[in-house]
């Protein structure tokens, strides 16, 4: 008896773009970095076409597997199917559908599989959730590649992170006080990394942020100093709203983005904190993610008090 699961992903992009990147071997390899997946024969790079095959080698559950799949149906830009020709499954079929719904593309992944290693209960309790998570990670990477990944968008008063899986979305607003003096202090400090430095982080030369600037922040986890390479993404300076966002670079303990925004409503001044967080793609930090989540909660409490 086959197991089936479905993953749906929304993207504000024309179907052709999402369809094409989904057939890109290089994009797929990059999205599966955590499992060390690579193409070892067949179509090794670029776009795979109808009737063509690719053999993948990847590590799952600590074991290396090899699987050859073939594109058995292709109707650009609405649908294609890849199926296992040789590999670890009794059968594996992955249908990709792309539907244009009022300017938004809905990408639907439907996977039907039968595993020789798992009984039906273990298959649905262990293997299906694992594969569903891999598909979501892959789709998130494809959207990032198209510049459509979720962002913390410091310029938006109302934040809609959307389907941000595999990221955890967080937002909070803290009342800092009232009046022009509070506004002047908070709006100046937030752009000079004040939320970070006043929370115990070390920022080299904490001058006013510049879009595209890269720097290395240092945090402490007990007796351990942790380096956090980041890049400033967006900076806003408006009469009643200032702030910036930065994205984690390779080598950072987590993947994602964070934003600090100071805004005012009448005389009331607030600090908004937004973040999108996921485990690091590889390395030891990926296994330390539960500990890092606790450290993140502690850091957020400090952020909320930093500009008071």
C-alpha cells in the first residue's frame, strides 16, 4: 500500500520561473546541502528534460543512498513528474503542479511512495514526515534563489511572513516611552546597533548601518564566544519609522534574518523585533539548534529592554 503526502507552496512569481528552477539540477543540489546530495551520473548540471535521467547520492538517517530518477511527464509550465527507476524505494513518484491563481503561483508537490524498509505505520510516522520536511526545505531554497524568500521587511507596518517554513517567525512590540526625547534617543540608537550592543553583543565599529555592509558580531554563550557573520539587508529612515534588517551569512550559528524597528504612534514610541530562524544548513551548529533556541529567547528579552 502506497503512502501519499502533499506539500503546497505559494509564490508571487509567474509559473514559468518556478517551473524552470524546479527542474534545475544545480538548484536542487544546493537545496539538499544538509544531506550532502549530489548528482553522480546522467544529467549533472542545468535543466533536466523529458525522458532524461539523473542519479542522486545522498545521506539520510546516517546512511548513504543512491537513486536514479527519470522525468516521465513534462508540460511546461503546468506539470512535470519524476519517478524512481532504480533506488531504495519499491516505488517513488513525485508530481509537481504549478497553478496560476490571481497572479500567485501555487506549487503542489504530490509524492506517492512505497518503502521496502519500513512497515506502513513506521513509513507514515517516520519516513513521510522526514520527506515532507525535505520538500519544504527544498521549496524554501528555490524561493530564496528567485529572491522570493520570506523577509522581516522593516518598512512594513504590518508584517506578513507568509509560509515561512522552514523558518520560525517571531514578532514583538515593546513600548519604550513617550515624547520627542524618547524618539530621538531610540531612533538614533537602533541604527547604530544599539539593540545588540546594549544586550551584551560586541559589534566592531558600531557606526550607523549601511545596506550591504558585512560585519562579524560576537555573542557569548556562557564561557564560549560565538561569531555571527551578518550582512545588513534593508535600512529605513522615515519620519515615524526607522530601523534595519540583517541576514545571517554562512558560518552563523543559525540561518535567517532579523530586524529592529523603532516607530511612533502619536507620542508613543515602540521597538519592534522581527525574526525568521532555522537551523544552520550544516556543521556542528545544526545539532546545537535546541540550545540556540533557548539562547535566542534570552537575547530577545534583553533586546526588549535595551532601549528603555
